C-alpha cells in the first residue's frame, strides 16, 4: 500500500495490502527474496466476470474474443529498491505466460502516466482515451494483442520470444481493422 502513495478505497493500510473483489478469481503472482515479498502482479480472465472493469476497459468492443479470450493485468507492484533489477520484468513475463496459457488473446491494463513507456515497450497500445480516476489520478488504459508477434518484435518487447507457436487466431487483422491507436 505504501508503494502506491495513493488514497484508494481498496487500500488495507493495517495489513499493507490492496484488496479487490476480483482477487477471489485472480491469478496472483509474487516474487520473493527469501521470505520477503518484493513484487506482485495480478491476472484476471474476463470469462470469470470482471464486474465494472468490463465497462471501464470497454471490453465488449472486443467481441468475438470477449469474454472467453480476454484478460486484465493489474497491480504490478515492485518494492522501490528492486525496480531497477530483473524483478519487474520477470513478473510481467510470468503474467504474459499466464494470460497466454489461459487462452487470452487480448490483455487490458490501466496505469499511471509514469508507467506508459514501460507498457508501450511491452507491446501494449492505447485505443481508449486517458481518464481521471478518483483516488488514482490521471490514468491510461491500453491493450495487448497477445499473439501479435510483428508488433511485439517492432517494439522489441520481451514478449516477442514468448508468443505461442501457431497462428494469431485472426486477432491482428481484426484489431487493426477495428481500432485506432491513439
């Protein structure tokens, strides 16, 4: 909680955690140094009901791939002293693998402006306008076309080497025909 430096409703300051109603259906990954938790990331699959996040990320626009083939990555948090090391990259790669192996073809994220370059380098693209979230401030919403190997290679994403073998299930052409990158 202290890492976020935000005043959000989901904050449990006593236990130093951010809890969400989505946690019960989430895959929560952690990075540990001995017994110390130094980083975490959360993945939710849309077919398990994302509640208000469906409208927030405008996921209905991703039919026919929504909800069965859509996911949302949240709460990428790494302790400050480990942010320059391999922890964050290991977590996002593990999240990518989890989403991909779970059948996701589109992964949605929301984050602060200071993280925009990170998510762009990972291959996420902005197709929705930024917005001001209560307790969070100005935020970006972006989407990753999980199997778009050409785009992932173009931006030199670490995910480019993790793309599953086989075709992209038509997602690249469908995405390019239906969305304008902002």
